[in-house]
C-alpha cells in the first residue's frame, strides 16, 4: 500500500508540485461558481468526481484579461528553465475541510526563487492528518524544507539536468514535464474568477489529488483520502502580481539546523510531527 506524501515536502517545482498534489482535504458541501467553465462536469458518484466546481465563497479578486490568460514559458529571458509563466507573485491559499490554516506562496524570476509557508492544522484527529508549520525554499542553487514543529530541516543541490537533458525540454515546459513525471492526467480546463486554469489529477488507492494550474502555478488544490474518509482543499484568497519581495525571503532562518543531502529524505527519516500551537502563518523573512 502506498503511503501518502506529507505536505511539508515542498521545495523545487518538482517537489512543490508533488506536495501540492497531496494532503489537501475538504469535507464541506459548497459547490458552484458563476465563473466556472462548463468544460468540467461535476457528474458521477465516484470519489474522483468530487467537487470539481470552485467554492462559491471564493474571495480572490479577478485579474485583468491579459494576466488571467493561461500561458507557459520554456525559458526565462536569461535562457534558464522557467517553472512558471509569470515573473513573480504572492499567493495566499486558505485551507478548508478537514484542515484549517493558510499556505503562502511567494516566487520571483518565473519560479526559480520560491518560498512556501504551510501553516495548517487538522480538524479531524484521524489518519495521516498531522499539524504542519513548515517553510520550503528553492533557489537556483538549492531546494529544501524546514518543519518548525519537528525542528527538522534538509536541503539538497538544485538540479535541472533531469529536464534539460530530456527530449521533452524542447516541446514542453518544466511544469508540464514535472506533471508527466508524476503521472498527473489532465482532466479539463476551467476558469477561477478570471484565471484560466488547466486541471490535473493523480490518484491511487490511498489518495486522489486534483490541482488547478494557472501559468504552471498551482492556485487551487483538493485531496481526498478514501481510506481515512478525509478531504481538504486549498482555495485562493489573494493573488498579487509582481509584489515587493525582500532579498532575504529565499533563505532559511538563522539558528535552525538544516541537514545537507544529495536527495530528499526517504520515508521514515523525517521525525513524526509533534503537538504544537496553532500555526500563525508566515514566520517572517529569514536569513542564514
């Protein structure tokens, strides 16, 4: 039986996409939004058909028509791999369902520099539904995460060769390549308050993950864990384009221990999450 991946493993676009396709539950019955595209139907009774329509309480402001378009880049203006099709953004996602809290996603240089703060807590005390307060950092030099509850952190060298050495690098973006590697299937297109998105899904006997991608950026996520009857989702609350980002936003805080590795830690290396206070969102700017 496969073990669900844990939300704290966010980092490179590769790790970030994997993590964002994971551990996002929702148990509420809100459905419907006048901005939804009819390209995705909600019919069917199997878990894979759950909650395809966007939450009617969605608070994100609509973008300009040009910004809302879904477009991807293969390379940045400097010729480097471009994870995202927008230069920089600050995105706040709110967790609903069997988890509560927020996820703050900041990036610049088309995603080559990335910071993700995940501060979420379980509502249901069952299954792999642990509290999480973690920071993930990606730069062109390294990627890694630090969990403030377990006080465990790691980083490894950043390496785009897996993509650049592939034939697909000439025909698809880094995000598209990553989704292919994790066997995500495109299931449709829809619009979230003016943001045109492609919808992808991964599923196995343990979890079903759905992710809405705008310009390669995950802006809505949903997970269903059928064995534990847990659901949660991340809904976009705000999307700020080209925000002011401090220079030290893409470093780990001073004083924390970060294990240097050549690859992500295998299952069992990360200590189990310990009880902790309700997370309070971003931990602030950090520096080494």
